[in-house]
C-alpha cells in the first residue's frame, strides 16, 4: 500500500543511496517487529499447549496410579472341613453346594485370630463377625474358587492373601478419611484403628495389583475387584476385526480410486463423500451399526464382532485418505519407468508404487486403529457398555461373538459409578489406554522412519 | 559448427520402422499435435527438435502409447510399427512398450538395486529361464548402457545411489534389457552435466547399430551430433523433416531457419 503512495521520481534513488546499511530504516524495523511478534504468538501457543498437556498428564497419573496397587490382608485361613465338606469325600459336586456364605465366616475368623495373636494390639472390636467390614465382598468367592481348585487342602491352614474392602483400600490411599467415615455405614473408625495397627504388624499390605490389568469388571459395590483385562480382550478382538477388514478394503479402494478409476463426476462424488465420511461424528456410525448389523442383520448385541464392524466403517475413510495421500506422494516418474519397460498398470502399482507407499499406508492404518481403539460413542449404541464383563471369552469364536466391553467403554462405565474407588479405576484405565495408544503411535513413527525411502 | 551426418550411413536405404500418418493429439480441448506425418527408419537416430511446448515430447509419447496414462489425452490418425497400427484395438500397450522402450528426461531408476533395476523388465516379460540367464542379460544390458565397468562390483547397491549421468545410463540399460526394437528418448541429457552428456551421446551413437532411436532434445548441437534425421516441430506442426545435415545447413522452411539461428523459440 505504502509503496504505491511513495513519491516517485528522480529523488527516490538518490535518497536510497544516502541510507546506510548500518542503520535500519522504519519499514525494516516494522517488519522485524512484526516477525518478532509472530514468533512470540507461536511460542505462546506452544507454551499453552504444553502447559495443558502437563496438567493433563500429571492429573491422570496422580489419580490413576493408585489403581495399580491394592490392599491385601495376609492371614492364615483354616479351611474347616466341617463347614466346607461335611461328608468328607471331596466330591466336587458336594463342595460346590457350599456357597460363599459358608466361606465368609472362615475369613472373619482367620482375621480375628490374627488380631488376637498380634501382640500389643488394642481394639474395641470383640467379635469375629466385626471383621467382615474390612474384607471385600469378593473375598469369600475368591477363597471358594481356590478351594474348589485345590480340594485336597481342606482341613489345613493355608496362608491366604485376602482382598481388603474398598474402604480399607481407600484409607490406605488417603481417599477415605476419618471424617468421611463418620457418615459411612460401610466401615467404622474402630476398623480404621485396627487397620493402622495391622499395617504396623505387617498383616495388611499394599501390593501391586495385577488383577487390575488382567481381571474382569466387578459389580457396583466391589470396586476393589474390578479390572480392565476382559475389556482389553474385547478391544483386542475388535481391533482384529477392524484390521482384517479395513486394511484390505481401504487399500484396495484407494488403489483403485487413485490409479485405475477414470476421473469423472461419479468418482469425484465418491471422493467428496469419503472426505465427508471422515468428518461424520462417530455416534452416527453407532446408530448405523445398530440399525444395520443388529436390527437388520441380527448379529449378536454387545459383541466385539459388531463393534469391530462399526469401527471398521469409521476407520475406512481415515485409511483411504491416508493411503491415497501416500500413493499420490510416489513420484509419477516411477510409474513411467515401470510402464516404460512394459509393465502392466497393475504390475507397476504392485511392484513399484505400493512398496514405496507402504510406510505411509501402515502409518495411516495404525493411526486409524489407534483412533478406533479410543472410540467410545458408537459402542454405547450397540450395547458394548453397561455390560459387566465378568468372564474371559472361551476361545476365539466366543471372543468375537459373546458380549464384551472395550477399554474406553469400560472406563466410561466406571466413571459413571457412585463409589469413588471406581473413579480411581477409571483413571487407571485411562493410563492403560494411553499406554496402548502411545505404543501404537510409536510403532507408526518407527515404521515411517525405518521404511521411508528416498528417491 | 554442426557436424555432418555420420559417414557411411545411407539415410534413405534403411527400412521404415515407424510410420505416422495424420496424427492428431488433443489434450481435452487443446489441439497439441496437428496432422503430423513422419517416417522413422531402422538403425538410425531421429531427432525431434523445436521450442518448448511444440509437441515433440507429446508426439514421442504417442509412439509407445505412454499418453494412454493421461485421461484427457486423445490420439487420432495412424501410427504403424512394422506395418501394424499400434492404436488398433487388438494391440495391448504393454506388449507394445516391451518393443518400444523409453528413456525419460529425469533419470528415474527404481529405488532398488542396480541388478533389480535391469532385471525387472526381463523378469516380467519372462525373457530369462533361470538365474544364470538373467545374470547374463543384466551384464549384457549394462555393457550396452556403457556402465558395466562402473557398477560391476556393486550390482546390489541401490540404483538411486549413482550419479545423475550413471543413473541415466542405468535407465538406458534398463530400457535395452527387454530387447526393444525402438528406443525413445525424451530429452535424456537435460538433467546431466556436459561430461555425462557426452557419455550418453556416445552411447546413443553405439545403440544406433541395433535399434531405431528417436530422441527429443532441446539442444540443437546435440541433435546435430547424434542424429541422422531431424524433425522440427513448431506449435504442434511438423514443419520440416529431413536429413540432419540438410536441416541444419540448408533448411527449406523459414521457421526452421529462424529457430536454428535462434530467432524464434
């Protein structure tokens, strides 16, 4: 603008000649200032981004790490034969007849004995049944499973690691305080006093919680038993479906569109629609999946197969777009070279173009898979959430067809539950999910670095 | 300043390899080649010269149907190779391209080993029965490409690691590996330095013994040095076609004269 209004004439070059290189004129100063300002904006933007990223990571780790440890009460349990096997013949059917209610008093008694044997311990709790509130509701079931698996140990005293109740666990992790206990009928201050003393005695320990990583979800009031393992298996089977379907379909579609299809209105329309599909909210894919796969095709509800199909639909546009981009990035001279020595179009594509595009395709696929792995919304609609994933699938077919959950859906499910212990589990689940996503992204980066070829 | 045509070549006695009659090429609505008639003879170098955008490369690409890969490109007229119309519906362009090899402006070796670069064509056309055959073809082709001595010790090194001139000779070797009858070269030296250019030109002169070579070039000196016949294209028309010596010393058309003396272009 100012150039045009600057005086034109013989005196301009003269003036320019007078100016020294050592001083900066006003225009240059302004330009430099503008550049500096722009850099500051950029640094500020990056700074804000990093700041929030750090806050996010710190809060995730702080809230989630406690989920990886769990409080256990280690006591010798006397497996009373009169209670567990009144007939004394170790018949599995007879053993099964004793329900968890039969086992609970054994645990109470075991802890009570330990409390009484520990020297210098004072407590107002004077009855074995008072110990019940310190023990997880799942503990009798775990003990029962152990006995059913090892019937020959009935009648003996076995050292057992008993899962503590979530309030005890919370007290160990500073989640439960004496103030909050005052209004809590699940546990009393007397129990907390006892816990303090048992910790000192080494009976109550906080240990790494493998069950959180490998275990199954538990019901609403037993957060101490809940794990993400089964949901992880659900996610794994879904990712298998997504990979097996979306990679070949996506790559075939992109190769056809990019290399073979005539350029006309119809292919333009397809192209526009693929780009649009990539931007469609994922919940819409969930509704589509519900309508097509479950209501129309009558595939089983809540099954990883259906979840995988829905996520395939969602991932396909991502894979097609990234595959086409990497095919486009292969220089046309390579195609010319191949055609020039008499390769057919397909030979040119499969022998030369595709290998060069492979790192890009793989990267796109892994990023698409990572996206699908973290997707929750479409799974809500096909019922992969709300189901309590209590069992491991029995084999591969069951893995695909039996109801299951997925990691993000499990996290969502936990975050809905009332018990604050589930809040901690949700954060722990997020840590595991993020680890998976980070691993996948790192693999993508490594693949890109390793196989990137220069020409 | 221009060399005379290579001595001992009786230009008109050679049999016609490619004969083009009334060739028209359209890119969409653009009329790129207008009614070109040209006869390319066997065992001889034919040069196409002309200013940028005159259609010489387009015409060259018609000769092995490389233009088929461009959607909007349409070719009319007859181009016969040994009397057979290459645009006939029965002709598979893949087979045609095995007979009519091509070398491109920018050296474009495959990002594979030198050996695989040469072996690719023979492999897909089934020219070698076994590994020994293939080794022989590779060696013969690299010798013909005048690059054997430079690469014989590193046949499994990547072809993209060679210098520009070596890459272009590798591409020429790759083109001759499929035993073509005609070799099309689209400005093969434009990306090369003068020394590499001289090597490639020498190679072209040797290749003339076995193939019909058609070369598109921007350098009139190069056309004069390597070719026996020259065609001058201007604005999509074939202005003049004749013996190289005659085109450069005594052109018939005033446009040719203007171009070679540097007045248009």
